[in-house]
């Protein structure tokens, strides 16, 4: 295996890791956003339940 092949393979592996990292960061960000929305909904339900009728 020549140095050129090793460099090419390394480039593809590095690119794959970068894509994986971006995907993970995106998934975590979306998950935290959803968690925030769920907390807001829970607060709204609690406020509605506490309101005297």
C-alpha cells in the first residue's frame, strides 16, 4: 500500500468522523430543544390545573 493510498483512506475516515460528530451534535441540540418544549408544556398543564374554576 503506497503513501498515497494511506492518505486517501485517512481523508475518508476523517471525513466520516467529522460527519458523525456533526450528526451527534445536531441530535443532542434537537433533543435539548424538545426537552425544553416538554418542560414548557408541563408548566402550562400545571398552571391550568391550579387555576380555580
